[in-house]
C-alpha cells in the first residue's frame, strides 16, 4: 500500500514536470540542422540514452569477468 502511494505521488510530480516543460526547444546534433521538439521529449531522450549506456556498460562489465575457480564452499 505504501509503495502504491509513493508511486502515485511520483507519477503526479512527473506529470506536473512534463506539463511545465512542453514549450519547444531547438536540439542541435553534431551534424545536420536543429530539430524543434518539446523540452520534455529532449529530456526523456537524454534520460533513455543515458540509461541504455549504463545498462550496456553493466552487461559488458559483468560479461567480461572470469569466474574464480579457487572458491571453497
């Protein structure tokens, strides 16, 4: 029940944040022209890209570890 209330409060704050950041902004990539989009989409894209990079790094990091064979149970 507490988890549900906290989730609802978080969702309400997220909706308020999104509604306050709906004005357009120009996003410029390295090459090409600026793209006009709502600020919340630019923020969400940056968040998703950072999350994907962190997950990719975690997968690469844990996949390259060799298991220790000298463990006594």
